[in-house]
């Protein structure tokens, strides 16, 4: 099941109904914001090795799923959507890739265009719109979909990251 990515960025908040999407991820518990760069670097190296070895076939761009309070500690999953849940953990480069799932149900989404240092402002805009729309976060899950693959050659201004939060109601309005 592919992720719900529109062809064009959502520059204003959009409401949608997510299908459950199987993921192959690396899991990390009790993470802080200061840990992210190292976890992303080593995580995507390991995931890339699993893809190169033919053990993992992504069906869409990379994702990060945050569960908990990003101001303190939270759980993090880094990975890719896949066609079906992986049957068994995959050990690669000292890491273990496991199955997970993007939850089904109502959600709000917003695209961030630009460098990653602008993500906090985009998250604030999305969360404000969720509250203004009369919705609340369903389970504390926040998802980043890295639509544009980062690379040293990439112009940060052209990068696109879609933000998704599962909410408690599908009929919310902005």
C-alpha cells in the first residue's frame, strides 16, 4: 500500500483518511532531538545496505515516525513503506529491520518545502490547524515523509517533507 502523497505539495493543511501502510523500520526508544542526526545517518546506511542486498524493496520514500513528546524523549522509527509486512527481522550492519505500520484512519497533512531546520515551524503550523479544526492527535504519532531524497548535491530550498498526524476525526475543517 503506497503512502498518500499528492503529486503537488500541500502548502495548506489537508485532511485525509489513511490506509494502513506496512513499513520496514529501525526502532529506537527514549530518543532526544540531539540524537536524531546520528540515528538518521547510521539508520539510512543500514537500510540502504538491506535494499542493496535485495532484502528490502521500498514502495515509496523514506519515513520517520515519532511517538511521544519531541520536547523530551520519544520513540523513533526510521524506514520505508513496503508492499507487505516483512515476515522476520532483517539483521544488517549491526542493526535490525523490523515490521511496523502507518496507522489507518483520519489524519491531517502539510508539506514543508525547504531545509530541515524549517520543520519545527511547519509542525507548529500543522498542529495549530489540527486544533483549530477541532481535532486532536489520535495517539501521539507524528510522521515525516521525505518526498525529496536528501543528498549533498541537493539544494535545500527544493526539498519536500510531508508531515502527517493521525487525528481523532476525519471531518475536521481548517
